[in-house]
């Protein structure tokens, strides 16, 4: 068994898990400024409903990204080094966006202040929009090929990554995540916000069908291989099925179909790259599965670890989704429980004793009830 090929496939699986799960997280974050309606109080409740749909799971979904990065570092160190040095700026922007987003999720409910909540909402939205676009740009460049020299070092600049093909790829992931997030909100909520999410899913679904269809055909004709036409057709079928199921009110099937579309997109991306892990504009300089991989001993140890631990991780995460499967509505949102801004300022500037007490109170909130 060629373990280098096996780990190339496993890394594709890890990215699939990340994009499917974090994809609806990003979609929900982007919808914070789109879905809520009504007066100020009602909009705030609806924003809290949106945040609570992903509150118990968003940080667990990000583990797939950490695992994919760690697996790439261990299995393909040359790929990891070239990728993170060449894509340094976009990956740094993604990292900062994810950090800001995570902090906003955790601390939004700590302080009972309209201005604080508004700033956290902006952070969540920026932390969702930026990665949603940049992941598409990054993967489109891996399909198209980047400027590598004979030593497999990236020699292009940041703007060389912003080709029309790559920018279209960013719009594709953006539209797919908006669709994925909309059908997830429809699946997880009840009442007016559920109906509104279904309406937006129809709009985003049509946009995704047009953008993803154009990008996929472009990628297939210019950079891919014949067998990945199956992935293109599967992605198109998934999008159409998601639109039909959403129109009929079958949110579970719509979510499944949008997830299938993302899976098919990953198959297209990694199928187009194979047997390279980082294609170059000059094919002679490409990093391949075999010239970028670790030793057989390292890959063997990694395989045993993955075989033992992966089922446990999947089982635990599946249990988490099962526990938090109930639909939410504005009726389920309690009164804000955070400290007032005045008390926070007193805790920060009012002396050691009051600061210690407020510090304990600030730790009682969380993203589960933002």
C-alpha cells in the first residue's frame, strides 16, 4: 500500500470535514447582518438565535482545520513549508479572522451593552466573510498552479494569487457557505426566522449554481482530468437537489444536498491536483505526493494513530450534534445575563477586591447563550 497516496486522500477527507462543518458556521456568521428583522429588541433576539444554533459546535468544527494542518505538516512537510510560506499573507488573514471571530463568540454575552454586542457582531461577520472568500482563493490557486522554482520555493507575490480564476473561486466558496448556512439555520430554527432562512437559501442557491457551475467547468476544462467530470456533475446535482428540497420545506435533505456539493467540490480540487500536492505553473517544478512526503515509518505510525483515534473523535462530535439537535426560536432566548458595562468598568478600575469578584462573574457566560 502506498501510504503517501493514502495520506493525500486522508488530508482531502479532513478538508472535506472542515469545509462541510465550518462552512455552515461561516454562513451563519455572515447571515447575522442579513436575516434578523423587526424592531431593535427583536433583531437582537434573532441574532442570538443565530449564534446559539452554532454556539455548542463551532469550536469543535475548527478542530478539523487543526487536524488537517497537523496531518499535512507530519505527512508532507515539504508541502506544508511551501504552502505556508507562499500563502503566508492570506493564511495570516484567515488566522486573524478566526481568532477575532472566536473571541467575539465567547465574549459577546459577557457584557450587557448594546455597543459591545454590535462590535462583537461586526467581529463575527468579518471573521466569517474573510475566510469564506480566502479559502476559495487558496484552493483555486492549488488547482491552477502557482509559481515555484526548481527548489519548490514559491517565487510569486501576493497579487499573483489573485487571478480571475482564483477570485471566482473565492466567490464560489462564499456563495456555497451562504447557502449551507441558510439551510442550516432553517434546519435548526423555528418561526419567522426559519421561513426567512429558506427564502435566502433559494437566492444563495441560485447564485451558487451560477458561480460554482462556471468555475467548475473552467477548472475541469483547463486544469483537471477526465474522471473529475463526475465530481462536477455530482456538485451540480447537489445544488439542484438543495434548491428543490429547500423549496419543499425539507430542510434536512437540503442541508444534506448542500453538504454533498461541498464534498464534490473537494473531490474536484484534490482530483485536479493529483499526483501533485502543490502544482506549479511549470510542471517540472511541482511538488508531488512522493517528493513531498515523510518517510514510510512516519506515515505508518500516523496511520495507526489515525485508525485508533479518528472513530472516537467522529463519535464524540456526532453525539454533540445529537444532544443539541432541538430547534430554537426567539421564545427560547432568555434575558441577557452578562454584566452591565458600568460594572465591567468598575471591575477594571475600581480596585483589587471588586476586580476579583467581577472576574469570576465574567467567566460564567459563553457562546452557548450569546
